[in-house]
């Protein structure tokens, strides 16, 4: 019950409950007495790619897959960068005209093969991409 200044009335009280914007799924804590405002629902979206269809959240699988593809490309570049960093000393020796040991040559070739494998990895199945393993140092 709420006192309005003239008397008591029964009002819905959702204070401190979390509601979700049907526009973008953003969570908001209710800080007012009364019915939940239009444009908000108590049902939470399950993924960042959910859209409100008027009754429930529905996952936009195209947007979800597109984001997974983007993330896979970022991961691909990260794996290549890490592999390149792991052989930077060997590359420096080559640029300086120094002869590599057999172990260094083997390592260099293994990492270059790994980079080729990472570049050839099919990311169309993202987020379920199987990445090759970086060879042991």
C-alpha cells in the first residue's frame, strides 16, 4: 500500500527488481512504485544477441555468428602474432647473417608450418573453431 497524501492505495511494488529494456536488453533496477514501465520486461535475455519479439527474447543467430566470425579472426591474428614473437630472436639472427643451429632451423620451420596451418584454418564454424597447437619450444 502507498500513501498518496490523501489516502492509501494499492500499487505494484517492483522496487529493487531487475528489468530489461526491450530495445537493447540493458538491465535496469526498478527504483519506483507502480507497474513496470512500457519498454521493459522482467524476463532476461539469454545472449547479447537476443531481440524482443513482443513475447519473448529470440536470439539473432546471424548477428551471433557474425560476432563469432569476427572473434575468430581476432584470435587468428593473435595466434600468428604470438608465433611470430616466439621466433623473433631466430629471425634477428638470420637478418644479422648468423648461421642457425639445427635446433633453431627446426624450430623456425615448425613455427612457420604452424602459421601456415593457422592461416588455413576454417573459421566458418565459429565459435567452434579447431585451432592447431603451437609447437613446443
